[in-house]
C-alpha cells in the first residue's frame, strides 16, 4: 500500500506540473485552479473509498469504516489548516512583489519541500507516539495553546524582513535587487548571484516547517496509524498549489476563517487531553470540525472585513 501510494503521488505530481503550466512561466487562472482543486478533492475521496473497499475485504467492514472515517477526518483537518498556508504564501508573495506567472514554480518547490517534511515528521511522530504514549498529551497542550494564540493574535502582519533566516541568507549570499523571471540565480560577471525569488522560496519552506509542526500533532488526535496520517496529509498538500491560486484573489473574503481554524485546533487539543476519560468518536469529530469551519466561512461571507 505504501509503495502504490508513493508511486501514485509521483505520477500525480508530474500531471500537476503539466496541468498548471509545465516548465514555462504561466499565470494560473481561477477556472484552471478551481478545476484542479476539485480534481484533488475527488481523488482524495476516491482514495478513501478504495481504501474502504480494500480493508473491508481484508480486515472486515467495521474496522474498514473506522479507518475510512479516520482518513476523511484527518484530510478535512489538514485541508482546512492548509488554507492558513495559503494566506501566509499570499503575504510573502505580496511583500516581495512576485508576479503571478512566477509564483507557480516557487509553490511547486514549496509543495515538494512540504511532502519531504511531512514524511520525516510522520515517521518520527509515529515512532515517538508508539514508544511514549504520553507524548499525545503534550501534543494536546501544544494544539490548545496554538489555538488560543491564533484566537487572540494581533491582526497586524509580521515584519518579514526581520526574519532571522532571511537576514542570515542576505549576509551569506549575494543577491540581485530585481527578479529575473523564474530563475533563482543568474551568472553575472562570471559569478553566480541569487535573485529575490530564492528569498521567497526560503520563506515558503520555513512556513512549510512551521505548519507541519501544527498539523502533524492535530491528526494524531484522530489516528496514530502512520499510513492514514501520511496519506491524508499528502492529499491535502498536493492540492495546495491549486488552492492557493483559487483563493489568492479573494483571501480577504475569508477574514474570519482563522477563528474557525483556532477553534478546530483547540477542539482537537482538548480531545487529546480528555481521551483517558472520554473518547470522542471520529464521526462526531468530523461533524464538529465541519460545523466550525462552515460557520466561520459563512460568517466571513456575510460580514465585511475591517479596513486597516
């Protein structure tokens, strides 16, 4: 199952690259992004159904249904948290003034980096949880604190230029002041000089690491099965590029979604902390998460964002 899924991911990555412009600089239209986003959601649901059929034949219908629900709940959690990624990506691209046709390549590398990061963290997290079950309580506390911080966080945008990794990169490497298409570096006067697009990529990869730290503990509240954790994460990430191009032009319309995400993290954290005394069924978790996210999206669409 692992081998088949990884082969599928590699094949779909190749298709995704070609579908969203291939090797040429290309501005992805909203229609294109919407179609590809739907494809990724349908693929995830199709995979879940296929998993249910396979497990029904091998371990029985009841256990198969449990695993299928775990995948679906994990996928919804990871997909909703990936929306926060989109807002951060948009902030980074806007800060550096990256043209839409040059964002596609950076996001591709960002997705590849996120996949590698998730593989490492899922395997490491699964091992730690299997060896030290009490770590789940630490995950619960972490998610609860993260949700509370997101809930009360100041809406003021962070100072990107103050990022220590960015400062270090500027000290170590020579950079041009202007972009050169989709190139991360150029040869100038016989020397290799890097473009600001590399700084953008560095920040994208840093945000991938930060979001992985948030999202991996969240799914361990649903299941500790490494295959379910990994597949639900990867499906959410694989649709991230298309989701970005779909939401980039209307990010302001979802100004209340971050509160919904905060409540989701807090709910998941509390679920992990009370598991010893009370087990929240996976289908109930899915309903609560869906209700919270749906309410925050509806509230966003019904109210206008505050002007700064």
